């Protein structure tokens, strides 16, 4: 469809009970659904003659660690024929297993592996679900908000052992002096210098 408003109406009329919310923003349609309806909605927007969203652009996750439904799974689709984009999303709990999209979009394979690696979201019926960005034996999921910024271990070459070793992260900050004050208010040494200048005047 050429018009986003008409496309939104079409999707809502055809999939009314499966759509929780739709919104047109930034020349894109945002659709919120339940995870149980995900495959049906995706098949519709891919195969219907008025939509033709035949390319999966990306899969990502938004982490809300303080909420019961911790993860928001987000899929971006593109219709080349109509030059339109749809952003499809649904919420899940931390340990829920969700349907793989590889049977509908084979390109989802590596994207789902990345989501599994970075966020720990599991996909059922995925052909080869294993880590893709982190190393063998890596612990944790780096894009979760509760993952430490420095990580748990570091890899380095040990000259004595003549091999690469894993060891706990050590933060060497002997030469750093953090005051954590706003740069707009000025750091301590600037304030002290200003006080000294005032005393001299």
C-alpha cells in the first residue's frame, strides 16, 4: 500500500484480535503484539499482496531489568515494493523461550544467534543456536543492563607461561583521580584555583 494510514487500517482490520497497539511515527508503523501471535502476524505482513514486507532488516532486544516482562523483542521489516518499514515488538519474561523466525526468514539465523549471545534469549526450533560474538566458555550476556561494564574475565598473553590465559579483570587506576563532579560546575582543582585567586584579589 502506498499510504501508511491505509496500511495501518488494513493490518488492524485483518489481524484485529492479534494486534495490541499500532502507531505511525517517523514514517514507520510500530506494531505491538503478543508472542503467541508472532509467526501468524509475520506471515501475514510477508505474504499479503497489500503489504509485502519481504525483507527482515534486524532483530534486537530492549532490556528492562526492573520489570516482570524484562525483554522487549523488536523486529524490523522492509517492503521494497512500497518502500515502507514496520517495527514489530512483543514483551517476554527473562527465561521464556520464543519461536524462531528462521522458517519464515532464513536470514534470521545469525540475528537470533546474536540476540541469544548478547541477551540470553532462547529460540525454539532454531537450527544452530550457539554464541556468535563472544568466545567459547564466555559467561553472561554483555548487552544486559546488569552485566558489569568491565566484564568478568580478561584474555591476555602471559610471557612466563608463553600462552594466552584467562584471568579475572584487574582495574589499574593508580594514576587516575576521579571527583565525579559536573564539568559545568567545575572540578575541584578549578574551584580551589578560583578561591585562591579571590583571596589574592
